[in-house]
């Protein structure tokens, strides 16, 4: 059963994009919580709510708050999206209808030819988009949010800021993810429609914040990149894999070229480009080349990125504490810029 509890809203902060942060009293304890406005409506002081408390009770790194499941005071009169009939989160208590972007005749205009970069962590999105914007200002870049992290599209403040700055031109939530500017049934459909219908010149595809992980080779959110890369390759995109690299992660499996990236490179059925910063070195690069992948050295400017004001922390570490993490994503953005005509 879901770990649900009744609560009373004590205070509400101003909405952040499509989310509200609030404090709710649950079993006599004031607890931080969030409400997805598009799903459960707005909350106000004194509202009676039902919250899902499991992530906070488990002290998960990305679960420092409860999540409003339903607002019993003002959340029982929703009408859904007029004309929508395709369900997301179908057959769960959170199922809702959306208007998907997929269209008939999608295979008629293949191959697409545009570059598509697949990244394993949401923290890669901002540096990759910034570096691409530095290399090729004004490029129409779209973000396809995949499984592997947070499902709600409104959760990411990074996406909101990139859209506001013009570093992203669109945000499509694919598969089980939801709440972007556009909705897609599949990652392949999101990539195709972004390029063919929305005019994206480059696609960035990867999970929302809060990656899932078990420490195993296949049981982590980054493995979704394998499916995303295959979709991009099948659609005729020039496909780039953003490397997860680290010098500050205490876990040996993530030091240097992370096992997340090494595993995807080992399992891919066709070659991709793996951008790395100039001068970087790792035994995994030779293994990637042996499998036919292109390891491409590219410029990375961590200091310039730090001055941009965009998010510069990953897993609690600052850019200065883990420069390779950001440098790899910055090298990917530079590489994408070089792929454009």
C-alpha cells in the first residue's frame, strides 16, 4: 500500500513554476511537502490534504519532503484536459489524460539528421545547454525528459531557468514523465516531433532530477540512456552520449568514467560520439574506441560556466569539488555546436 497520511497545511510558499512548497502538520509534526499544481491544484493554509510520506521517511537524497497526493478541501473538482484521451500514469490513481505530440506519417521524413545528446544525470543538462549556447548562440534546443529520475516535468528549476534564458526552446515529457510544455507517448515520438514539427535543431534527452539507483550495473536511472540513444540512432540522429565523470565522488564505481557511462557504451548496438574534455584520460576511452565509438576531445570552460549563475552543484558537491563532472557535459555542448551546419 502507498504510505499515505492525512495532514493540515500550515503554510504555503509562492509557487515555483508548477510546484508549491508548503509545510503540513502530519501526526502532530510539521513536515515539508510539495504539491504539483497541475495534478492536485493549489493548496492554501488550513487545507486538509493527504500526503505520501514514504520518500521522506526513508531519508532518500531526493526525498526530503512529502508529496501531496490529494487536497481534500479544494482538489476534488478537477475536469482534466478538454479533448485529451491518451493516459499517462495509466491505471494508477494518478492517471490523467494528455494531448500527445505524436502524429501520423512520422516515418516519412526520416532520417532526421539533427544532433541528439543523451545524458545520464539531470545535472548535465544545464552545462551542456550553456556550452552549446556559447558555441552556437540562438540554436533551437529541445529537452526530452525521460524516465530514470523525477517523473513530474514541473519539478526542475533548472529547466525553467534554461527556458527563461532561451537556452532551451522546448520541453517535452516522454513516456511515464509528464507535465512538460508538450507530452509524448514515447521518447522516439518526442525526439521526432521536436525536430520535425517544433523546429528543434538539437535534442538533449535525459532524466529529470533525482536519479534512481541500486549500485548495480543495470539497476540505475542512467541505463535509460541506452533506450534513448537507440531511439535517436534509429531516427537518424547524430547521437552523442554525455559522459558521467567524477573526481570527487567517493564511490569507486563513479570515479573517472562512471560505470553508468561504461555500461551504456558496452551495450549499445551502434556507435555514438563520446565527447571528453581536452586532456582527459581514462581506460574507459580505449574500451569505447575498441567498440567503434568515437571519443572526441572538445573544449570545456568550467570557469565560464561557474560565472553564468546556472546550477553548479552535483550530489552535494560544488563545481570546484568535481570539475570533471561539469567539464564532460560542457565538452558535449561544444561538440554539439560543432555538429551544426
